[in-house]
């Protein structure tokens, strides 16, 4: 019986060209089937890039924008029992998004990309918003979300990162770190055309005045700058855009970490006029919201396009949020 089995196996191997040839054939097949491409992004097979010469980006802190459902894993009165005015906020936001008609929208203090997708599906059906992303916190409801008409690529979530309170020691003379707020920072690849893309970072940095809060923001920014060094090392021509609520006024230590960088391609530019303020929305007296671009991406910036759009009267703007929106436009090259 054993001899019969051995003979059968021997005949099978011979018919396959021998075990060595069989292995070589499998190896050859693998090499042909699993080739690593130069670029890792994936564009949907049926996607047709719009024939546009430019695209607009919107950033807006929309202040405690929550859906009508209670997330059992988040213990917050505002999230558990949404304000009765939320329906008005949603309606006003929809009107504002239609007026602005941005191609890429980044919202801060927004509960989730799922909520934003449902709003778009119900109210913005013909505007072309197809792609949504976020990196939500496990324990809080104020997140940073993105909605785009263009395909989105890899998202880099920083929620697990611990950042230092830069150049700060507590009363006991000890250094401090934090990792509870870094879910409110992420970077994602955006593809406005087949041969033009950029890295978008959405932020909602630590709020509050005082040395400790400033040190916390500086730690967050310092981490982002280290990330950008990595991206620029990989591609010295990388286009980088940072948008959101920085909770930092013009000329502050935090903003200057971006603007005063000595390495040219790591330096960021603030295109908004110094006279433009964003907080509070009904009586703006300071700037907390920014759209910053590195010198690579500044080459595509449409001159004088950065602005705070005037949408509603001050009272109605305040009903939506305590922040004003910021927009800017880029030429696709």
C-alpha cells in the first residue's frame, strides 16, 4: 500500500515538472501578480477628474455640532441631550455650505464624518461631496472632519501620539506630556487632479490662555513640523496645507513656529490680511482660525483669494458658531 502511494506522488511530481519547477512557477506567478506601484494611492476606477482650473478650501469651527443620537461611550450633557437649536444650526450650515461651494471642507468641533455624510446625502446631493474622513476621539465628541469632492488618500491619525508641553515645567519642576487632544489633528492626502495632490492637515489645537496651554499647543505644532520634515524628505516638492482652529492669535509663539521657520520648504505662509479676524463671529476682535500653506503650495495660491466670507448678519452667524469660516483658492498646476 505504501509503495503504491509513493509511486502515485512520484508520478504527480513528474507531471508537474518536478517539485522544484512547481515552486519556481508559483514564485514567478507571485512576482507578476503583486507588484508594488510607485504611488500607493487608489483612485476609484469610474472616477473622472473634473476639468477645473482651481479649487476652494473651507475651514470652520462650527462649535459643538452634534447629532441627535446619544453615543453611550461619551459622557457629556451636550452630546447626550443636544440643544433644541441644533435643527437651526444644521439648516444654517447647509445654507452656508451651498453659498461657499468649497471643494474641500474641514470642520472643527463636529461630532463625526458619519454625521456630515448624512447631512450631505440629505441636503447637498448635487454638490459632488463624495469623500469623508475623520479620526474620532474615543471619549469626546468634538472632532475634526473633512468632506471632499476630490478623492482622498491615506489619512494619518495622531490620536495615539503623546506630545510634550514644550519648554514648560510644572510647580514641582517636572516636565509634562499629553495625549488626550491629539485626535484633533490628522493629515490626509487629497487629489484634485490626476497629476496634482497635496497633504491636508486639519487641527483644533488646545484652547486657553496661559503658559501651560501655550506650551501644550507648541508641543502639538512641534510634532506636526517633525511630520512635515518626514514628508519633505520623501518628496522635497510636497504641497502641505494646515487649516483649522489654532487657538492662537496672530504674532503668537505658536503661529510663529510655522511662519518663522528658516528652512524654506518647511516654512508656512499665512495669506489672510492681518486685519481679518475670526472670533467671536458676531464681533470679531481676534484671529484664531488659519489656512497656512508651505512655500511649495504657495506657488498655486490664487492671489488675494484668502478671505472670511460674509454669509449672514452677525446675529445669525453667532447662532451657527462663535467662529467665522475661512476660505482660500488654489490654481491646479
